[in-house]
C-alpha cells in the first residue's frame, strides 16, 4: 500500500512541477517567439521533462558563464542590436563556449562561437601562424551573425537555423525532408530519428538557457539574468596598433592586467600583432582615453628617437 502511495505522490508532484513551468519561466513566451517556436511548445512533455531535469544545473552554468564573460556579454549584445538580430542568440555562444574566447573542441572548432577551420575560411576569418581570428571576440561574433543570417535565408526559421548551427544546413534540410514537416516537436522527438541526438539536445539546451537568462524581465524574484548587466558595464573596443605590437607592452601602457588583455585577444597566437602591417586589437572601452593619450604619444616618441 505504501508503495502505491509513493508512486501516486511522486506522480502528483511531477504533474504539479510541470503545470507550474509557465509560472516558473514566464520568459518562455518571449524566448520561444524570438526563436520562431510556437508558444505551445512549453507544454511539450519531452521539453518539460528536459527543463525540470536540467534547470538547476543550467542555472549554475549560467552564473559561471556570465562571470567569465563580463566584458564579452555587453559587446556581443551591442553587436547584435547593431546587426538587427535578436539578442537571444547570445545564448548560442553561451552554450558553445561558456564565453571562453580560448575554448577549443576536440574536433578543432574554436572561440566563443566554436567556428570550424573550414567555416572560418568561408567567413573570411584569417588563420595562419600569427593569428587565428576565430578566437577574436569581435571578428568571430561578426562572422557568427553573418553565418546565422546565411543559414536563416535558406531555412527561414530561427529554431531551424539554431539547429543547423550545430549540425549543418544540409543536416536540417534532410531531417525536414524525412519528417515531412518543419514542426520542432516532431523533428526532435525521442520517438523519431530524423536528426541526431546531439542536435535534439542542443536546441533544448539553448531554449532553456535563454529562458533562465531572460526570466528577470518577467519575474520579480528571479534576478539571475540581471547578472549579465550588473557584473560590468564596460565592453570591448577595437583599436589600431602598430605592426609587431606586444600585448604585454600594451598592457603596461594601459595599466591593466596582462592576462585579461591576452584573453580578449586570444586570436594573437604569439601575443603580438603581425610584423608586416598595423592591426586592430581589442581593449576595454574604459581604457580608450588612456590608449589615445599614452599609446600614440609613446609610439610617436619612439619614432622620433629613431630618426
């Protein structure tokens, strides 16, 4: 008898948890709409199960990622606003790299957006012995936005575009053809094998992370998403420096932490710019005045001393 009571109570608790998902994540409507997903997907049993199983773990991952990406987040958001793409696509980068510019996968994809070597070439990101622009927060974000638009021009749906970011445009087109539908629930159902398991989980992870991050807009007592704005209101700004400039030297001039300057310029393989031409690198926007006042002055003085 006790066993039956436990089963019944467990079922009731689970049902109550699922029923409250709309209340727990009032951001769902905004997030799903931005990804072109029908709002009714919040009631999908498999998605509910995924959310309830992973929401606590993903909240912790969200906090860790935001703490790592304090300068990167406002930079990416601003770039997305400028390019007229929804800021919810920031969560693709969060899932891909947890905002680690140096992130590298086992297959060789790299940077904030985990761009592969071939895709990087397609997007005209320079890759050689001196630089690998897949690891540049600014250049890689511009490239990723361009890539997302390119995919979406073909698929005409942002959730399909997000899935294609994981497995490729051809992969998603094939899955649609097999399924005979573009319906998200059908495409990623555990009952079907229209698309690989990794991609099924990928789209659910991004939707959940976005719901966690955007929840503060709709729920007064959930301020986790505000961390993205409270950590640091600074951002990254590209500046032009001379050929062969060393990051340690520049950090000294800017009076900033060398390791952090290296982090936001992870695309410089040997921690210096190309020797044959000037090059744009990244510095905190808060250091612009110091850069303009001291860097150009020092470069000018050095040149005059050589003459």
